[in-house]
């Protein structure tokens, strides 16, 4: 399965997204939609710094080119 | 709704935009227009550092590829 | 007005451009031309660090993808 | 062999991927798929910092434009 | 004159190019060629750090997307 | 000669490539192939930090957009 198809298969489930920036910046939320550039729309998003939930962000759009890594959250 | 469509649906309302850079750099303003690259035109823009309003910038254009995250401001 | 159209409407007037990089790096000049990538050609450009004019650069070309923010200078 | 073809030839084998970011950030896993942008889908991924395995990440998608370097792991 | 045309008009003359990176990194050389992405081929290139020539690099190719600013050198 | 053509003319010879990142990160190897994005496939690659060879990496693929500078190695 191609990388973008793999991400599309995760719509409706919880994912973690690591964004560019220093210090390391991780968002966790329900993947609502994704396009060919890996722009993401997440729901019920929380920010994680050092593994701790630091903020609730709700609905957010993430710019694909600033994403380092996407991984499914196994619950 | 695709990520860019979600952003288009926010035209006319207040959004927060987190930009690339260190330290973390957040802008808040009324979304006036957006294109397919997520370039944004904001009005009544203020700069936020550490949650505090640090500057009034008025009308600004933001380059899409340097946007980390866009979120609606619930008032 | 779309973001790039908004920038085109500023040709001939003074703008401030914030570039990527650390520390924060701002250029101010007369916008001579702009293309679809937001590459800019500025005239009479000065560099601002911490709000102070630190260098006169004259005619400069800025690469669009490294622009964070463009704003008109109200005089 | 063109660079992207070279990466395609590594599907099914173990690779190391160095990502943008500070400090240096290396992932090692089985390459499951790759597209023309060098977006990668890795399986059995582990994170390496300073040569030490610091986290098991399992299935991850990496955004191509944030990849610095890809190299095959010789075992 | 559009930004890329302006750069093309500088072929054969000496330019300064400021690249992404920290600390600030400037190259000075004779512009031999440029393409639509602002990839540049410079000859007789020298590296400048803090205004001092620190290295002679000769013939170099610069990747357009990592260029911050291009300016002609007036001699 | 256009910048990408210049790089293609270096296939088969030794080059130095400076990558994005902090601290400065240089790779030296035999250029095996290059594409229109300046993605590179290098052979017999060694990593240089501060001018010292710090690691042998063998066959590596470099993502074009993270390349700062390419220069031929004169031997």
C-alpha cells in the first residue's frame, strides 16, 4: 500500500503526528480527512510534549510538508 | 471535508495559525482568503507569544508552506 | 481577494517581509514585483533586527518558500 | 539507477532514514512502500538517538520532504 | 521585471546569496546560470561568515528552495 | 550550463554535499545518479563534520530539497 493510501486507511481512527519544530511537537487526534499532500484534518486533537498532554486543540488542520511522521495509535 | 475545504469554510471567522520558527510563533486574525497552497490573508491580525498578545499586525499574508497548524477560535 | 492577489496589489508600495531563520529576520522595501510562488523583488531594502535598521541591501530577490509573513507598511 | 528507483529497489529490506530536526533523528525499519516524493511507509520501525534504540514505533509514514538521507542496512 | 527574470539579468555578474541555516551563511560568486526554481550555479565562490571570507569553494550549485535572499554585488 | 545539467555532468566523479541541519553536515561520495529535483544517489559516502571523516555510509540517497550546496571535489 502506498504511503498516502496507508494514511487514507487511517481515516476515522486515532493517530499521532510529529511536526517539525524544536522542541519535538506531537499531536494526537482522530483523522477526519487527508489529501494528496498529506495535509490533515484532525478532530479532538491534543498536544503532547514529552509524552504529556499539554493542550486540547479540538479541530485542527496540519500542513503536510511540516509533518515528520504519522503513526496509528493502538488502543 | 478535505483539509483545504475545511480551511475555506473558516473564511470570515477568527483563526489561530501556528507558524514555523523558534520560539513558537502564533498569529490570530480574521481569515479573509485562502488558496490551494494554504497561503492565507488575515485581517486584524495579532501576534501571540506564550499566549500573550505582543503585536498588532493588521492585514498580513502568510506563506502556506510555513504554516504548522490552523485552528478555529471558538468565542 | 486571494492571498497572492493581495500581494500583487502591494506592488509599488512599502512592505515588511519576515523571513525564516533564527533569530527573526525582517526586511523592509518597495515591492517591485512578485510571482505566483511569492518570490519577491524588493528595492531600497533595509534589514531590521529587533526593529532597528541594521543594513541597507538595495535591490534584493527573496525566495517565496522562505517567507513567513508579508505585511504592508502604513506610513 | 535514478535515486527514487534506488529507493524502490529497497522495498522489503531494512533501511535507515535520517529525518530533519535537531537533535539528529534516525528511524530504522522495513521499507513497505515508497512514492515519487520519497514518502515512505516503514514497518517494525525503531527510533535511534545517538545509535541507541530509544522507541519502538511499529508502522509509520514519513513525509518525503523531511527526509535528509536514506541508506540500506547491511546485516 | 519578475523576480526570476531579475535574477537571470544578473548572469555573468557577482552576487551574494544568503542560505538557510544557523548561523547565517552567505556565499559570493559569479552567477553562471539559474533556472526557474532559482537553483544557481556560481563560479569563483567564496563563503562569508560575519562579513569575512572563510573559504574558497570555486564552482558550486545551490538548491533554490534553501536560498533566503539574492542581491547583486556593486563593485 | 543550467544548474541541474552541471550536477548531471558530475556523475561518476567525487562531490561534496552540504545538507540542511545544525550543526553543519557534509557528505562526500561518488555521484551515481541525480534527478530533476536534485535527489542524489551517492556511493562510497563518508560523513564529514568539521572537515573530519566521522562515518562511512556507503550507498546513500539524499533528498534534493534538503541540499544546501553541491561542489565537485578536485583531487
